[in-house]
C-alpha cells in the first residue's frame, strides 16, 4: 500500500505540460492586431483567458470601432488541427446604430513546433459611419502566430 501512495505522490509532483500560450501579431499594414491567450493541451487546444485587440486609423468608421478589445466571448470560432491554426473574432458595438469588427485568421504551421504563418482579413461595418451613411472597411495582410 505504501508503494501505491508513494507512486501517486511522485506522479503528481512531476511537471505537467497541460497548458501553454497562444499569441498572434500581424506584420505591418494599416491594422494592428494583437492576440494573447492560454491554451490547454488536447484535442483542438482549447483556449482560456483569451484577450485580443485591433486598432486602425480610418476616419470612415466610428472612433469606437477603430480601437477595440476582444475577450473569449468574442471568439465564436477557433480551431487547431494538424498544421492549421485558425480563428474568427467578432464584436458588435453597444449602441443603437449597428457596427461590428470581424477578424478572420488563417494560418499553417511554419515548419517548427511553435510558429504559424498566414493571413488575416479585417472587416469593420459601421451602420452610421462618420459620413452618416454607413461604411465598410476591409483589409487583408500577413499575420504570425505561435503556440507553446
């Protein structure tokens, strides 16, 4: 019985690699995107403590959409399978006039265990817009992500 208790104590004292980190940053362009999250090991690498932000200088959309923060509630799609690491971020403004920001990230493993490279598509819809008629802004560019 002592052996079983000792074996259980040793097993629980060993370091577990059950979680790590996930991050993404875009490479140049008019949009700044930053993502940080915890990620657990296992099927699909579920995320926790997700935080992200985007910033763009574009006077055709409202100021509240130009710099926006995202949390886990704004990550409606995320998948990691094989060489793919992809996600969709989506957030609507909290006013009567519709406005939203959607960021789609599609990446593939870059040949090592950590790095993923790919593209992002940033789309902001502003129902009122600064011109009073509504506007849509779309940008695409390169993004780099990592998981450890």
